[in-house]
C-alpha cells in the first residue's frame, strides 16, 4: 500500500483534510441547495400532477359536454321533425277543409243556378202557353170568322162534348 501512496503521491493528512472539507461543502450544499431544490422540485411535481388531474377532469367534462350537446341536438332535431309532421298534418287538414268548403260552395252555386233555370223554364213555359193560347184563339177566330168570347167558348165546348 505504501507503494500505492508513493506512486500517487498521497498524503494522509491532506487526504483527511480534503475529506473533512468535502463533507463540510457537501453538508452546506445539501442543506442550502439540494434540500430546498428537492422541496421545490417536489412541489413542482405535485403542481404538475394536480394540473394533469385537472386537465383530465376538464377533458372528461368536455367529453360529457360534447355528448350532452349531441343529445340536445338530437332532441332538437327530433322535436323539429315532429313539428314538421304536425305542420304537414295541419296543412293537410286545412287543405281538406278548404276543398270541402269549395265543394260545398260549388254545390250551392250549382243548386242556385238549377233553381234559377227552373224558374226561368217555368216562366218561359208560362209565356209559351200564353202565346200558344193566343195563337189558338186567333186561329179559331179566323176559322170561325168571329171573335171568341167566353160565352161562345162555353157553347163551342158543349157542342164538341155532345
């Protein structure tokens, strides 16, 4: 071992002084630098872990919110579809009501026109009967050569009946 000490020029007193000096510097560094540094790094690690947990929670809430948004949109779409179906039904009912009302009005107009035509026909027939009666009277007067009166009319009827 002495050869080792002489080869490397080691001095035992100096070696012990350097060990004590190293221990002192290490102690000072440990208590003044490493320990506070470890504490700060631990706090920082806790803070990062907390931030990561919060980020995960925010992501979950965001996913839940997106899912809820999709559900709300689906419900709104369904409600809109139902409203469209209901509006179509109401429009169809209204159309049917209007068609029925129009048919009724057309029926009323046709009936009114039929009644008008019947009245005009009756008036025309009455006028025609009067004209024909007048023509028959004129024809009979010409044939008989004399004017017909109600007395002569009755007498002629009696002759014809016998």
